[in-house]
C-alpha cells in the first residue's frame, strides 16, 4: 500500500461542540441556548427544516442536549483518553451561554470562564492544543426571543462583548480559533446557524442575508480583536463544504451545479477570506429583491479582517440537476440533490465519497490560497457492543482510512493542509437527529436515545487504529 508524507507538525486530533457533549445545561449559572430547547428524534429534523418553530422548554420532555455525555464533569477522564490517542489538538467550542447566560449581561459569568480554564489547563497538561470554535449552534435563547437572532444588528455588539471576554481570558491558553461553525449552513438550517425564532418562506431572502451581513461583521470583529489581543494566534472561518457535481454533461445542469456551489459552498468564505461580497451574489440579490442595510465602515471592517485559514467540515458530496424527480432524491440526504449512482451512502443517506474530499481540498486551495484545516469528517453509524465488550467498527476505520488517503493525495497535489480533527472523536449527541445512536467516536459512550446508560467510556477498535495513524504521522493507515 502506498504511504503518505504528512507535514511535520501536522495537527491530528478530534472535534466536538459544547452543546453536543457538555451536559450540565443549568450548572455554573449557564443560560439556555438553542440546542437546549430542541427535542431529539424525527421531531428535531422537522423543526430544523420547517418554518414557525417557537423556542420553549416543554415540561416532561426529554432533551438530549441537557445531559450530553456529561463532559462537564468527566472532562478529565475524556482528555486522558485523547492524550492516549496522541492528539496534538482538540477541537471544542465555548458555550456562549456559560459566559453570558442571557447574551445581554455587561459582565461575564466567572463560573463559566473558570470551567474552560480547567479544560484548557487539563489539555495543556498533556501537550494538547485546543482549537476553539467561538459559536457552534449555541446562541442564547434570549437573543433569539428578544432580538430575532442574527436578524438584529444589536446582536453583533453582544457577540463582541462575548468575544472580548474569552479572547482576553484565554489569550495565553488558546492559539487556534474559529468564528462561526459551518457559517453557510444557515442557508439550510436557519434555526441553528442564524437563530431565527420564526422562519417563513419569505425570510429566506432579505432577513437571511441581512443576518449574514451581521455575522460577517461579527466574524471580522472577532478577527480584529484576536489580532490585537493575541497576535501570534491563528483565526479561521468554518464552512460546511460539499463539492457539487453535475448529474450529467448537460450544460444546463453543469451551470445549475455551479450556481448551487457559488451560493452554498463559496458565498460565505468568499466574504470571509477575500474580504468582499462576490460579484455573482449581486445578480442573486437583485433577482430576490434583497437590499442589505450596510453602514459606513462595514465593508472596510470586512476587507481589513480576513481570516488566516479555512476550517471546513467534509462529510459528503452533492449531485445536482435542474429537474429532480422524487424517486431520484436520496433518503434523508440533508443537503438535497439526487442520488449519485457511483456512490454508497451511510444509513442516514449521506453519500460516502473520499475522492470528493480530494476534490474539495483542490477546489478550496486553488480558489483561496490559504491553509486549510479539515475540522470535521467521519461516519455516523450504529455501533454494536459485542458480548465480550468489544466494538469492532471496521466500517469506520475503512471510511477514515479512505479519507486520510485522499488527504495524502491532495497534499501531493500541492494543497497546504494544517490538520485533521475527525468529528465526534468521542460519541456525542447528533446535531441533526438529537440522538446518541448516530455515533462517530473512537470512544464509545454508554448512553442511549431514551437517556438510559451508565455514561461509561469504552475504546472501540478504531481507537487503536487512529492512535497508530497519529503515532506514525499518517504513514500507517
Ligand atoms: C456538522 C456539525 C456538527 C455535527 C456534524 C455531524 O454539521 O457541525 O455539529 O453534529 O455535522 O452531524 P450529525 O450529528 O447530524 O450527524
């Protein structure tokens, strides 16, 4: 088998998000965030994709994110396992609501700040660098209710206060930052990314793009503050990237795929990396009657504060044609598109396409010429614990091996790749289903969809394999 040469100092690790793992949803004065008020199961996907959802907690309902996997209390045990895997970095997010429970306070919550101090110190004890997402689907519910989420320009100021507080506090502890998780996903899941209390069909245009303008300002502000406070740090954007293939060589379909890619894959990173609104979006704005409210100085702020690197998630590719027949659509494929006859799919209908990762790396690097960081990738699967207690997740090893091979090839293509943090390195609550049974981890957590389980951690077969991958810097796959 061919072996690959990964750069010296390559950032191998794993990725998580506060709302999907911490639990302790009311501990340490934490306020409620969006994920805290979402149920699990089929209901969740409906909510994410349907207009009109109101954020309230219903008594007696089970909310999986409330307890997560209890990282809030078990972080020492988990970090020891990450250290055993040999992680160089650990991607996590800070829950905004631990620092500013309602989002609007003038002073940060000391208990929240102290929790992340403990986590960062524990990581450093093992020489693991944290990679911190500032906002990962964790907007305070209060800002959603009172301000309509990112529709309101006022939220930029609350966010700035939050960013000030964490950059200041952790300036000696965190070298790698990212602003908004999968910023472009708001085009698919406005509730998670943009914090819309109500999302009517008409909101797809004017309010959505106005909210994006506010997020771009907030992101640029974070970059600016980061450069001032921690000049040696690197701060990136984070996008959900899925290369868009045309279903066939019909030029109309090819053009359609290109337009979909411009809007979904590139619009946000064009602004955050190139520092200006792209030319193609002007026509889109005109056709959908979108007129952004842009204040003096906004465009300059965006221009002067572009990101250092692109963090992105890669799970699947997408195949598009203009006229889609219902029988051509994939089951549960959250990004839409039609089934690609050349690809297999996961149990959740996400196409499995390692070559697509090499394509993505080439496309992104050609376009932007800034370092890339794969901060999410992996296979969601139902794992079985055997009678002898082992978990033989060969399918996950195959998936990851093929994707790491694609990374090796892309590096030979000339792509500058900083690191790789597979998603859900420890099993956690799924974002789209709100369930535990869609697992990604090297570490199994005994926790089930109905909330039962001991929360005990167990190493899967992939644990041993990934440890060896890191130890050999990607040579032994
Ligand atoms: C990304 C999100 C993560 C994560 C992952 C897997 O979109 O950034 O939060 O959950 O997808 O998705 P899921 O949990 O739905 O399988």
